[in-house]
C-alpha cells in the first residue's frame, strides 16, 4: 500500500487535517479533508487506511501511524460527540494531522488535537452534520446542511489558528551555545543525520545550519566560545530558543559555565526566550546527572517559566529526541502566544 506526494514540495507542504467518523453502514469513513486541494496527493486507500485505525483503537486514544516508505506521519486522536441518532448515543470520530517524516510528533500536536475535540463538541446538535450524505435524513432534517457547514467553518478556523511555523512560512532560529569540547558540533551533526533537508554555511566563524526537522524549519547558529559575552548575548537576542550544551564530566569548568549561562539568562533581551540545557556525555559513568547539575550550577535560581534540562549523549543520541520535542513544543506555544497577542483588540 502506498501513496504519492510527487506533486508537492515536501519541504513546504503544510500539515493536512482529516476528520473521520464511524459510519454505521460503511464503517470508518474519512469525512472531511483540509486543505481540500491537497486531497489529490493521497490515494484513496491511504485515507481509508488511516480511518480504519478507528477499529483497533479506543476513545481518547492518541496514536501515531508512520508510513515509512512514503515518509508520512499521521497523528490521530479518537473522540466522541453526543448523538441522538447513533448507537450508544454518541458518534465515534477521529481527528488526524498528517505531516511529513516519521518522527515522534505526538507531544507536539497533542494540545491542538485535544483543542479541536473541545471545539466540535460545542456545536449544537453537531452530530447531525455527519449525516449530510444521508438522503433520508436530509429530507426530514434540512438543518443538517447548516450544521455541516458549521463543521466546515470550524475546520477552516481551527486550521488557520495553527502556528504558522507548521506551514513552512517561518523558521525557528535556534542558538546552540557552550564551552569548547562540550559537544555542540557533535550534537549538531547528530541532529543533521535525522534532517529532511539541510544547508550548511560558516559566516564570521559562526556555523549556520538550515534544515527541516519534524515538519519544522530550523535555522541553527553555533557560535564559537571565543566570542565575547556581549557578542553571544547579541546572538541570543536573535534566536527563538536558546540551547546551552555542557560537558557533564568536566566539573572544573562548571564555574565558567555558570557565569556564562547566567550572563545570557540575565540579559534583558533574552527574558522571554525559552532555554534548554543539554547535560552532555551522559553515556560516561563520571558524568553528573540532572539533579547534581541543577545543584552544582545553582539552576534553581533561574527565574523563568520556560526552561528545561535534559541528560543527553551526543554520540548515541540518547535524550536528544526528548529535548527536540520540548524545543519544538515550546516554540510552537511561543508563536501561538505572539499570534494571539497580535490579533487581540
């Protein structure tokens, strides 16, 4: 079984939203598809295959399907809405976001899918909209068409509310900082192995990588340690998320790490910027673990909501997936807050 995206530019293709429901006559049915003009990029059997997973999962299940050969990811949430016409007084539905790649995107898309289920449950008699193709029901209940249109409008509005970075219209600017031999470049190289597209350049001794990863565009800066703190802070101010890499085995450098880290954190220009600390070389027995790092670097004094620390290994990749999940999720949430504040009256 397969599908083709040959008509699309994978790098720029936005996520695709599918709304399915369990039809009492035909079973799982892919009911709505948005954007509609991208539907032709799917073969019918792939749509049906996605919907068919309603047969093997329960309500409130959040799960991911990866079609590896096609590099297609489908993140799905099964839910129900009250129904006076369905068995058990509820319609079983599933909302799906389809993206490029086979990375774990569940945590990234979870809040958006859950929000969608709350919105659709607020439509009065929303269940009737699923019967728009039922001729006998339409004759008796002409309001079905209006309710179906409300579902369409909800899908359009919800889709438009997704952070624009999901649509390839923006790039997340990520700054990777740390002392010499902390493993910055090894981590960058490890990330690049999992990229979808990538470009590499060195400008004024700053390594710059552009890539698409997990459906998100990245522009990654990795400046040398030789830059002055003011220069580093200036670069920090241009980034959307700060990544600070430390060598958890080299305790002699901890005072310098603490000084540099808090200089970045205390700069006025970085106060709202999420920061993630990567405690690298966790594969070595002498590496300090996360609780020790928090104590030794006095990280409990960080006065901001959006920060996190992860134990990672640049060599094996351990912990990097969790860190990337956090980075993307924080950035999407940040962009959503910015967009909401811009639209507020």
